[in-house]
C-alpha cells in the first residue's frame, strides 16, 4: 500500500534557471513518484529528524554529549548490565555508533564495564552517569511533550498503539535487508 502520486503533466521549477539540458539529464519531475505529503516513512523521518536535531543541539550545548550518548545512557538506565551488542539491538542502532558512544561515556566516567563470560563486557551507569541521565531526561521528555502538545490523551494512546504495531515490523524489515 505504497503512497504514490502521479503528476498531472509537467511542472516547471521556477527556482531553477533555464538551461539547455545536458545529455541524459532529466529536467522534469517524474510522473510516478511518492506523495511527499502522505508517504509515512518520510513523515516519520521528518518528525524523528526534528526531534533529534533539537535534542542534539540542547544536549551538546548543556552537557557536551549528543543524542547517541543520551540513548546509550537511557538504555543502560532501563537495562543495566547490557553488552554493547544488547544496547545496539535494543535501540536498533548501528553497533559502531553505539561503540563510539560507549567509549565517550566511559571516558567521561558516566558508564563502566565489567568483564563477563567469554570476554563479554557488561555496561553499567556510574553514580555520575545516573546524575547525568537525570539531568538529560527532562530535555528528551520536553521534546516528546512538544510533539504531542496538540493531541488529546485518546489520540496519544491511539498513536502509541499504531506505533507499537509498526514497531513489530522492524524484524521483517531487517530480514529483508540481509
């Protein structure tokens, strides 16, 4: 059920200066394209990008840490003793990104690792990490509040239910990519 839009005729882009088209360049919009105003993946990405940009700017300004660092701190607040791989899977984030955040947080003494069986490392918040988590949390929650400000409690519940159903598709999407 892809959201597609068929353009009616050709639309000229008035912001582009007229130029002789180079050989092989398509200078007119395609007839069969996604509808940018209704394509759910684009809309979700725009919302996510806006939230991440806001949060990242505020976290960097206030704490010299970024959104990925916050996500790892938050994940360890929920799942203490997780390995970096566990955190990566929980957050559905690239392992290299999680590893970089883990190294930053260890260097700042906000998390510590302990050796587990077969060389695995288990990650835990330090007391400074708990304090940092508690100072960062309101920034993240304020972003959610701003996003949901125009929704009723019932609409928020419906949105959470719909997002939950969409989240169930993550494993299938990951399987398709491999």
